[in-house]
C-alpha cells in the first residue's frame, strides 16, 4: 500500500473538486438533497482565512478536510475519507492536521457541525476530545444537527 501524505491544497484545484463530488454524494445519500448547502466563499480556505488539507496516496486524493475562520475559531468543513481507505486511522490523522493548522494560525479552538446520520464522524470527534456546544452556523436549529468544539 502506498504511503499517504497529508498536504495543503487549493480548494479550487480540479483534483480537490473531483474528491468533493464524492463528499457531496455521500452526504446526499445520508441526508438527501445536495448533501450540504452551507455557503462556502472561494477564499474561505485560503490563508489567513483558513486552510484546506488533502491526503494523497501518490495516485489520487483519498481524504480531505478544511477549516475557515468563524468568529475567531476555526470551523471544520468538508471532512471526508474515501471508502477505500477507511478504517486505517486516516480520519484521525486528518483531524489532527486540521487542529495543528488552526493552532498555528492562532485559533483557540476548532468547532464543527455534523449530523446525527454520521455516527462514524461523531465517534471520531468525541474520542478526539470534542464536546457538544450550542448549535451554530448554517444548520443551526435544524433537527439532527450536532455541534462540537475542542480547544487547540
């Protein structure tokens, strides 16, 4: 199996956009609709506004996660691991890389919204020390939304 390396990427890169098709397809499968209608500006993941990270196995991108500033915090968005590489700890590596990036940028904590139809994500976040907070963001107040935070 090739070594998987995590690196920063441009959110507009065609390879990133191709991986995001899989992200939205899985979210749509779980929740219906487009999967996620959260508005994302073109520069949300561009320093100093945030960062977008990918995991590259040398042939293709197999995971991604980004953070963008939200009232001083780093808001985690687009966290995804391709089905073919799940169960190998890559999600935890991506989350740790996001936390490190946010900390280096001076953010005091990482916050996130997820849904109750993503038990794997919820388990990862809780095992990594994230705790429930008051809902925020685009899906605030909607049924099934769960918000978390962790100091970094």
